């Protein structure tokens, strides 16, 4: 993992965020957004894992089809929402890069 602006970013959801008494307001804002993205991706991932588990239970004969379908729909909707938010962020970034200074 490579440090970015002195912060090591990781997939584990922590993002290398630790308490630091000398945090500037700009860095605090960046860390808040970074933490929000990490938490959101983590939630989407956990919904997908729950759907996978429900499908495994269903195929083994222990699960409930309604539970599996609901878990799959939750995972699909959350993933699609995450993709749309990503698309909006990329579009906003591209728009900012087109601005003349």
C-alpha cells in the first residue's frame, strides 16, 4: 500500500486513518469523505456477502427463497447506487478539469 499525502490507504476500511492532534481543517474534510467512501463500499460488500450466504443456504436446502431474493435485491440496488454515485463523481471531476483558471 502506498502512502498518499502521508496517509496509508488500505482496503480494510480503516484507510490508515488515525487520531492526529495536528490535523488541519482541510485534511479533516478529506479524511471524512475518505471514511464515508470506505464505509459505503464496506456496506455494499457486506450486502453482497449476505446475498452469497443466502444463496449458499438455499442451494444446500437450509435457506428460504424469500430471504435469498431479498438479500440479492438489496445487494443489487446498493451496488447500482454505488456505481451511479461513482459516475456522478467522475463527471464532476471531469467538469472541474475543463474549467479555465
